[in-house]
C-alpha cells in the first residue's frame, strides 16, 4: 500500500483499478445527463430537403439581377409554400411566397427576405439582387448522411437531444448508471429530526454527498450511520460491496482509537491501494479494491470530506460511467486577497472566481478549515495551491477548477 501520495498518483491508481460499466438501450426522453456508449452516426441528411430559413419569396436569382431600392423588380406571386406543405404544381420560372422551413422547389435558387420586398401578396416589389444559393438551406447543410454526430463518452445535453431527435433517434445506447453505496461512520453523528445532544453533530456528509452523487447521475444507496463498532461496520460495508459498483464511506480513516475503516479493509479482504493524499483538507483518505469494485473512504470532517470527494472521487465516478471528459479543465487566475499560511503540502482552497478586467480574479469564499462548511455556500471553484514556505499574496497566480463545466 502506498502512503501520502500526490493527487495525480491517487487518481492514476484508481483509474487503473476500475472497469467501465456495461451499456443499455434507453428512450431518448430519459437520456439527459447519461453517457453515450458508442459513436452515433446519422442515417439521413439534415435537412433532407432544401428549405427557407425565414419568411420571404423564392424564385430564380436571374430574374432579379438588377433589383435595387431605387429600381425594384416587380413580379407576380404565383402561390404560397408553407412549412410542411407544397403546391400540387410549381411553375418552372415563377415566384412563390415561402414560409420559414418551407421547401424550396427544384430550379429555384434563392430566397428573398420579406424585409427586402414590399411584402406584396399578389404582386411583389423586390429591392435587392440575389445570388445563386442565397438564403437557401441546402440538403445536408447541418449534417450529411453518414456523419458522426456524437462521440462515445459524450454527456447527453439538451442540445444533443435536439440533434438526435432531429435525425430520428428515439432510443440510444448509453452506459448504465453506477450504483454507489454511501456509508457514514461515527458515534457522534445523528440523523436529521433527532434532538442534538452534547458532542453530537448532524449527518451533513450524508446529504451533501448524496447531492453530489445525484448530480453525477448515479444511483445512490444509503446504508445509514455505522457506529464505531467493528462488527456493525463490517456487516454494513460487506452488504454495500455486494450490492453496488462503488462504495463511498466517510469517517474512521484517521489514526484515532476508534478509526476502524483500515482494519475493516483487512477483515473483508479489501486490497488497500493507498492511504493519505498530499492535500489539505482531505489528507487521511483511504482507497481500496474488492474484486472488481473500488472503495473510497473519505475523512469525516465535513469540508474535508466534500473537497476530497470532488478532487478524488468525482473524477473516478465520471470515468466509471464511461465519460470521455472525466477531469475538469484547469484555469489560471490572479489572487485579489492574501492567504496567510505556509503550506507543508498542497492546499485545496474554496474560492470565488469572477471575471476581471485582465482575466479571472480569485478570492477566498471564507475560512478554509477542514470542518468549516460556511465557505461552501458561495464558492464556485476549487483552487489547488502547491507546497511552499511562502504565504500566498495578492497578485499571485493560482490554478483553479470551476465547480460546473460543460461536458464534465
């Protein structure tokens, strides 16, 4: 078992130890947030006919080569083409009022906007010359038959739903949702609705992590609070291992007399992959492998638990889901406040990032202690600050990762 490894090493070990889940075929109405398990190609051209992008008049451009506002071309309107409809007969060289989405007839090579005419119904004056193809959406202009429209590992967004349904997909192949077990530990922890006694705390880790896991589109199974009793812990964790794809525990991973999680790994035959990650908060993180499943044991301090989840566990879950982009994009910004602490290991700061005149500006969202939750209310990013004997000063550049990122 490795000890006190870097964030990058921890992720690498976990990534190498997981197997992406199998796929399933689901209705497109249930696909939002799921991950495409295969490349998706279009079997039709989109659009599959030439059409007008707006209301106007369609005709041959040769008829209006000299049109201008001073010398408009006056033409007879031969009919109307509405979206989804088409006249029974079309003149070879006529003029038709056409609605947005209407089919442009063969031989007609332009559409004149209503704004470039007098909007006439029977006779229309056209004030502008047009060229061949002007204002006509061509066949396959969006996507052509056989084009790849979605790559394997892509998160399905509302825009992707629009694209897929426009080319006729009502069912798609996606990776199955991971089933993630959540187990909290500690004699001092009580559930909501109970009266808070001396030395007790509410189980905020449970609800915060359930929210994180729900946001990651996983199936969350909660196994309750396991008291600091080895047999109770063993029974709950063993059941969680049998019933889920991944197990998350909180608490019991430090070096106290009642921190039993490490001992529990040995009793259940969980291979310890590493203990301790070079980051604050979240240092005493333990991870292991049981058969083909991972166990990630987070520290119990509330902020430490949530930060460690975001830095270590969340990328693992994204990769387990088959997500192509499972690591967030690193950005750089300038500190506009001091952080007056030396760092014996990398620090993960809860920060607020805003657009400044010369780029991103970064400030602390509040106190950074492992047990402080108030700084999680307004933060929109985590900044990763390297080990240093110098304090972080206003004007220093820092790397950070936004909480939410498209496709991740």
